[in-house]
C-alpha cells in the first residue's frame, strides 16, 4: 500500500494541484470567451450570406443567443473537472459542485430554449415562456440552495491535511485520489468520444 501511495503522490499533483486548477481556470476562461466570439461571428457571417446556412445546421441555429450556449458548455466541462478535483479533498465541496453543475445545466437549457425561438418574428409561444419562467424559478432556487449550503458548510480550506491523518485516513485519501485519476481518464475519453 505504501508504494501505491507514493506513486499516487507523484501522479496526482500533475492533474489536481491547486496551481494546475488555477492554470486550467485561466485557460478555460479564455477559451470560453474566444469560443463565444467565434460562434457569434459565425452566426453574423451566416446571416449576412458569407457562409451557407447549412454550415451551422439550419436557420434555428442562427439566433445570436445560440452563441451564449457555447461558453456555458465549456464552463460545464471545467465544472466537471472541479467535481473530480474536490472528490478526495472535501465531500461538502464535492456535493456543492454537483449542485453548481445542475444549475449550470439549467442555465444552459434556458438559453437553448430561448435560442430556438424566432426572435425576429416575435414568435414566443406562451407554453415556452411558461417553461422558461419555470426554469428560471428552479435556477434561482438552486442558486439559493447553493448559497445556503456554502454558508452552512463554511468556506474552510478543503484540502485534507494528510500529515494529521491516521494510516486509515491516508489510505482513504489515497483511494479517493486514485478514483479521481480514474474518473479524469474516463471523462477525457467520453469528451473525445462526444466530439
């Protein structure tokens, strides 16, 4: 068990150190901004006739709100990374990340529904408006739950202090670190497969 612990102690920080998380956060931030600009420019060029409509998949995808969907998808990928990141560190933060991912999916769905409308013709069926209002209500409720959860859990440093752990505690942390590495591999494989 000692050798596997030492192997993980070298491999785990390569993907899940706080410096790696900050680097990835900056990279994801810039990728999300540039993806939004690129997607928006594609919509503008398609609407102006420079690119054929079939390139983006049809007239439904020409709504400018569709461009907002792209950075949210990229941020969602980062949130999934954070979910894996917090697994061996703190169960409360791990659970909070799950709620954040659900809230982000709801927000993304709202933009998806809104972008499917034809804004130029003013076609907003009442059923869709009620659905959007319902989803906004759920989103606000989720955000309040997340806020209350963080208030109750506290914003303490979530890193487990391994030097203060017992041998069983270290084994538990090692197993969770190994699980995090395995989940990251599965996540990357699924991401590549979905592209």
